[in-house]
């Protein structure tokens, strides 16, 4: 299974390495099936829809997906409420309180309980 933070290409390389250990003559179709068994859901949906014929096609599609994900993650914006709060911070104590509030909100959003 692909780890949540594992890049698609690293996962594919690991699967291909295992495939070659098991059967050096494994067909492209069987290699693709092995990759599909444990790849993350978003890549699985893309690959099933596009039906790549070769591992090279699989890698290319996954790289495009990773690039799109990286682009999306890098362009997150600051929420208007946080932006307004930051402009209102005048001193160290206010900043500390704001940081504490943001951390609490993120913990609650992540489903973690506060002590």
C-alpha cells in the first residue's frame, strides 16, 4: 500500500522492484495490475479512467497528478478572518493568543481533543 505522503513514483518503483524479484518476465499488464492494487485512491481513479497500456504511461500520468497536487498545495491562501486578525495584532501577548486560537482550531478540525 502506498503511504499517504509517499510520492507516486517512489511507490511505483517499489512495486516494480518487487515484481522483478517475483517474476523477471512479468507482463506490462500484470505490472500495472500490481501498481493498481495499492496506489492511493486519487491515482487509482485516474489510472482506471485513462487505462494506460504501459508502465511508462502509468508513471507519466502519476507525475502529472503529483504536479497538479503540488501546485494546488503551494497556492493555499490565508483565510480572510486570519488575515484580518493578523493586521489587528499590536503586541506579543495578542500574537500569542492568536497563535493559540489558530492551533486550537486546527486541532479541532483534525479531530483531536484538547487536554
